[in-house]
C-alpha cells in the first residue's frame, strides 16, 4: 500500500541542516541574548544551497561564510542590546542592611522584616527559623521579597 515510501531516499545533509536549525532556534529561545541566530540563518542558507544541488563542501563553506557575514552584519545590533542600563531603585539600598523580624517564619515560609521603617516580605535560602524581634542581615532581593540570613555575632549592632 505504501510501497512508494520504501524507495524514498533522503539526503542526510537535509537532516543535518534541519537539526542545526531546530537546535539553534531552541537555544535562542532559551536565552535572552542573541547567541545562535547567526548559525540558524547560516544553516538556512546552506539548506538552500543543498536544494540547488551544491556539494557537501559547498554547503559547509556556505554555512560558515554566511554565519560569519550574519554575525558581522548584526554586531552593531548586539552591541546596542548589550548596553542596557540597569535602572536602580531605592530598594537596592536595603541589601546589606540589618532588619528586625516582625513576623516569625521557618523553612519554606514567608516572614516579615522591618528595614529602615519599611516592612518587607522575607524568605531564607538556608532553611533556618527566625523569631519575632530577631535581627537579620539582608543578603538580596528576589522579586518583592528580601532574602535574609542570621546575623553573625561579630556583626550585631544596635538598631534605633
């Protein structure tokens, strides 16, 4: 019934270029910078060369050459994208500060910390328990929560 499919031969280079195109597109979608787009376009050009009957070496040379041309042509765009400025907020100044626990929390829970008269939701990555009134060090900000850690004995200071 489907005997015509048994005589069908597929050039292995079609599979190679298709694999490169699909893989580089997946990598490109998984990253937020231009990383493999040049190779994707180079593989498409090599696939076109294959369609017109180009040999394996012509395809490979075309792939490498066109990928390099696309890289050079898009370099100004990539440089512009890399120069994104970081927009600082006043929240950054909380990092490195000392806060006071206002709502106790433990491993996997969200607590509350007061830092410079501002209440923040807080979490801890070390799986520690924190009690109300305990002083903590702010290590980072993740989303809208502070990541806090136990205050070391030598860092204990008085908060007014």
